[in-house]
């Protein structure tokens, strides 16, 4: 695998794969070549396209839920103060929990309720990703990133710092882009199976530590060395391909 300079760019998934097993990262990248910036930031697949691409049932369900979260404010902004949720929401537990979660946020401060962006597709020189929700913080000058997850995972905080660094770098590289007026100061997850939100302050030392580690990883990738880490094989979906390799 020859790594060209423009290919030294990681998505969150590739970043976590690299930490797990360098060979897993290598095979994933061979099967999923890096897209061009314009294509990545402007592409938007329909749910049916994921069906045709043979995505698993769990992945399709997640995509459908994210589509609901993405369009929620546009669709229900004029109904969010109603005492009873719409029928199509009341009949679905995950949608109902999200309705109640958003209604609480609205009544806490309606001025900050509408997100800055949802499903933000961003690509910088060395990172790319889709950020579920970007909000304005009401307590400080800055942005808050929210990632929608089914339930907690040990890598949640690391993924959030990845996204925070991505957005901050995108803002620095695209000064003409005035949608993001501030850097990220808070990060959090909304767990849609339970309806619970967890918010963290983004600390400077956390961000600096990530940046140092990330630069080291990019340097290692440029050296084109991807040894197998066998302790990660037990739960790897690329095992069959790896055996052929």
C-alpha cells in the first residue's frame, strides 16, 4: 500500500481502526479509498442507496434514526411547545424520548435551541467526518458538538475530541466560511435508547494531547508500515480479507 500525501487524511472510523490494528486500517483504506474534498462535503446518500449497498439492518436503523434527528428542528419547530407530541412520535419510543429531550432544551432557552448545523460534512487537510449536531453554547462564547449514539461506548470521548479538532481546523482553513463563528468549547453525546445527554467541557490539555498523538499517527502512516495486531482479531469484520492478505 503506497500512501500519497493527500491520502494522509483520516475519518473518525479510520482513526479508531488505526488505534485498534494497523492492518485493519490498511485493509479498510484499500477497500474505501479517500474521497476528494468536494465530493465528500457535498455528497448526500439516500436511505435506499444504503440498502442497495447491502448495509446491515443495525446500520440501516441507525441511518434512519439520524435522518430523523437531522430534520427534527425544521419539521417540528412550530410544534415543539405543544403539550402532546405528534402521533408519529408518540408511537415510537426513541422518537418520543428525543421529542422530550428537545422540548426540555427549548424551554430552557429557546434562543439557543435551533442548531447551527446538523449532519455537518467537513474535510480538512488531514481529517474528515460528519458531525451530527453543532450548537451554540449559552454559557460561553463557543460551539458545542453533539454526537448521537445508541448507547455509551468507551471511545465516545475520544471520538468527540476528534470531531472538535476537525471543526476547529476546518474553521482555521476556511476563514471565508462564516457558519462557524467560534471554536468548540463543549462536547457531548445524546444516547437515543435512553434519552440521556452527557456534556463535557473541552479542555485545552485534552485537545493538545490529541493533536500530538494524531500527528504521530499521521507520521507513522506516511512510513507505510502496517503490522498485524492479533489481539484485535476476535471481533474484526475484516478477518476473512486479512487471511487472504
